[in-house]
C-alpha cells in the first residue's frame, strides 16, 4: 500500500448488488509503518559522484578507475552492495552484459547493466525501477569530452539508489529489481538487455518504472514548473497483434491497457502524498518522436511507464559544455533542483511499495450482459489476494467512479448496463495494498 500513511486510491463505495457466496479469507493485518522521506542531500551527493566520472559515454573507458563508464558502473554496484549490507544482504548485485552493434557503435560495444535485486516472498513476480547511467555531448560519437550528464541521467540513477536505500528497510511480496542501464543513448540497449533477461528468466513483471530526466524545474526559456511531473504511457499496446488491437478497439479499452492503468495508479498514489507533485498523465508512450528505456519492456508486453520533468531544458541536454551569447549549454549539476528530485523519488517509492506489497493484477477479467441492465464480471483467482475490488465508470469518464469489494472471483453489478460502463478489477492484499486495475473485456474462446 502507499507509504507516508495515506489511504488507498479510492474509498470503497457501498455495494449495489448481491455478490455470490463468499469464501473465508485471511484476516486483515495492519499496514506497515511509513518509510522515511527521500533525502535531497543524499540525492545530490550521488549525482555529484556520477558527474565526477567526467564522461559516462557507453563507449568510454572501462579500465580507468576514476573516469568513464566502467568506473561509474563499478561505483553503482558498490552503492547497491553497501545498501544491501545495511539490511543483512537483502539486496544482491548482478552485472549482466551483451555486445551490441549499431550506427552509434559500428564496431560494437559491450553494454552492461548493474542490478540490485531485492528478493520478495515471490521471487518470480518482479517490479522494476530503472534509469540509464550513460551520458553524451553534442556528437554522440564523442567518447572523450566531459559529459557530466547530471540531469540526463544521473538524476534517474540517484533516484533508483535512493529508492533501494528506503525500500531495503522492508520486505515485500514481489521482488524489486533496481536497474542501472548503459547504452540508452546508443539505442536503448541496456533496457533491451534487461527486458530480454526478464523474458528468459520467466519473470512476471507487474510494473517497470523508467526514470529519465527527473531532476530540474527550470525549462527552456526560463519557464519554471516545480509542481508537476510527467508520466508517459502507451494506450494501444506495442505487443498486441492486429487481432488483439481490433478487440481492444471494439471493447473501448484504448485508455485502459496495463501501462495506462499503471500510470493512472501512479496518479492516484501521488495524489495521496501530502505536499507532493501532481502527476500529468501524458497519453503517449514518450515525448513526441522520442523514446526511452521503458520501450523494450513494452515491446515484450510488460507494463511500463516513463517519468520525466514537466519542463525540459534542451540547452542542458546532449550539449558540449560552453557558454554562447550568455547562454549556458551543458548538463551540469547547477541546472538541477534536488528538492524536486526528492519529490519524484517519493512517488516512485510509494508506487513500488504499493505494487510490491499487493498481489499481481488479476488476469482474464471478463464482462457480460448484452441485452441486460446488469453486468456479470468474472476473473481468475490471484495467489495471495484476500479480496478483489471491482471498479466501474460511465463510458464518457476517464477515471473509475464506483467500487465494490468481493471475496470471490465473480460478481453481478445490478443496474450497471454493460453497454454504457467500463469495468475493471484489482486484487487486494491482507494489509489493503491494491494491485493495478485489469480492464474487463469479452470472454475469449481458449
């Protein structure tokens, strides 16, 4: 469930129908104590350390102990090891690698991801929070010039490390993977490597949170936006074939795929953090014509979103360090706001807490009720769920409006016509943590 002693996304409304016979379920247990707030000071210290490696270009030196991508990745591994030592080894470190070749690495480059893995009670159900550590200047092929990459993307890596520090104090149902990617600037290669690894290991990925450019509040031209963060999510799924896309279109589920449902859950969780940021639900996979490390996960069908600042400053992205006509170019630490970064971190931590505490999202949610004023809702039982929350809203609304809690795997919504309402189901843990909502569609023949 969300941290910071906040309620669930929506209060349960009074049931409006008579559910089928209920089965006994484990008693509710108290929610864990809130975790400490993220530290802006610690975030700044981690960003400062990464900037200190000079360049973190993916093809930069891997042998110099103080400069380049190799030193930066070793530092990240050491940080995970140190965090794990404070919790009795609850976080283990893995370094996975593969050689990639492409236009931005024509002779090939070894791309390595540094992973901190915090095993949950279910080692196969996974929640991933990640960010890329590599940096660049104006010429993407320039591997030697200083490329501090403070906001793009030491900010995201610092967030991942701070999340690990805070969440290591608790044990969760799901396994949390803290991922530090390389090769983002060359073609999202590090994320591709981890997505492929997740598939090969048979992980059931409940969510992937990508954090990229999450630490500034002053954007291009001096525009300041300090109260919002953008969360990008796909509607129609990249992994769906044409038949599945046509089915989603027929059911009206374009705004309720797993990644969009994850984004909506994040919006609700963020709204419950006192003094926190407003989540702007950006209804496209990423910024216009651009991409990020969540996309390889989307291609394999995993729910994934991208966090990014509300106002980007392109003078401080992918630029040689210089000053021209009074304009400062380059991604230096002076362009960052660490209080803001701590607020984005708080949303990530609260989201990870809720999803890792909750059971998996229900599968095979179906609705039926043609030529009826009532809607029958069914779903498959979820291991660890003590109850389910059925949500619905009128077809002209974006947000869930009504709820009904059910202990079985079927219910009848009386006077809720299937023609005019969307329906979804989430799973609840014994301490009230709620999974992402799964959208209800027509029953498919097996």
